């Protein structure tokens, strides 16, 4: 494919990664007004409304008996537990640090596939995983107590828990994607999220005042991030080699750090920046071309 033909898909990928990165910033702001359950419920509700409008594109579902177990496993892992961990994580850590921890997701997917699917993992991948984990530990322990990160170690641990849920989600997704369209599976996740987070949202006290900015941010999360980034990513993958497209996923932690600095005014110490570099180094070392497609799909579905 010519460079002219690849320009638009590459632009779509960059925009998708930017949208996913911005979710950390928007969530951080919304959690100052609403409770975690209310924010995620609103996000899933908006996304569900969007998917209902796309009903003609995914309504033909050839259900296979017994797949309900996989649907439950997929929905429980993500969005239920994943967003539960992530929303609470951002109450304790900064958006920048949380974004850096998402860099461990491709490595966790490799480990999960090795444990549950029997896929081989190379020494290079294992080395990269250990290096990235070391970076996350240093990043967490070096955090200073600030308004943006009142308890960074707890927030980072919760965000890492979200990544574990996302890696478990891949197992269910890999089983189901052979029989169901990605659009249907993503819509099912949104509907599951509405049901799961509705009771949690009701238990949290309602804010006395909600501004137009907060409502617009909630619409942005549901429509642009949950739906828009997913469509941009998958459209681009159909027009570029998978190995080339998946390489863009490493832009997420970089974009998150930049947006957290520019939008929220978050600052990181020199040691934290070095630790972030170690995390990215581990991710780069662990890269293996034949596994990149699964990684790209995983990042698309975790935001």
C-alpha cells in the first residue's frame, strides 16, 4: 500500500490512541463531582444508546448454546471489574501514573495466554515483563502525596488490578470472537455495564450541582471514547498490516502523561519519569510481531 493510502488509517490510529488516553483525564475530572459508580453507569448508558442506534449493523446474532457462560465471564472482567478498579484507582493516583501502568497490559496478555491458552512465551517477553513490573514498582514507591495522587501506591495497585481484569477478558474474547462480531461483543459489554453499575450508582449520593461541562464530559466518554475510538481503531486495522497498526498502542501512556501535564497540571518527579521510561522499555523489549493483533484489540476494548 502506498504512503498516500496509509496516511488516513495512520491518522485514525493516532486519534484513537489520543481518545483512549484522554479518558483518564476526563474520568479524573468527573470523579470530583460524581461517584465512581455514577460515572461509569453514565458512560455505559451513553454508549448503549449509541449501540442501539447501530442496531441494524449487529442485530443478526447466531447464538450458540452454552456461550452465555463466556458472555458472563467477558462482561464481569470488562467492563464490570475493570472499570470498578480503574474508577477507584483515579481517586488515589494521578492520571499520568495510571496511564503509565496501562503499558503493562500487552505483557499481562502474553502471560495470561501462556497460563490459560498454552501459548508460548519467549525469554525476551518474560524479560520485558519483569523490567516493566520493576518500573511500575519504582513509579509507585517514588510517588509523593499530592492533591492529584493522595495515595499513589493504592491507586496504582488498583489500576494494575484493572489491567489483570483486562488480560482475563482477552481469554473470553478470543473464544467468542470466532463466532460473534466485534461490534456485537462491544455492545454487549456496554449493556452489561449499565446493569452492573446501576445499583452502585443509586447507592452513591447525588451531587448538589452538576455543570454543563460535566454533562458534556460524560457524553464524550460514552460516545467518543467508548464508541468512537473503537471504530477508528478497527477501521484502520482493516487497511494496515496488523503489526504496523498495533505499534500505535504504545502511544497511550505517552499521550496520557502529556495530557495530564497540559490539562490537569500534574507533575512527575525525575525518578518517576525515569521509572516511566523503564516501563516503556520493558514493553518495547517484550514486543513480538505475531502477538500484536491481540494486544491492539485488548487496548481498544479496556478504555
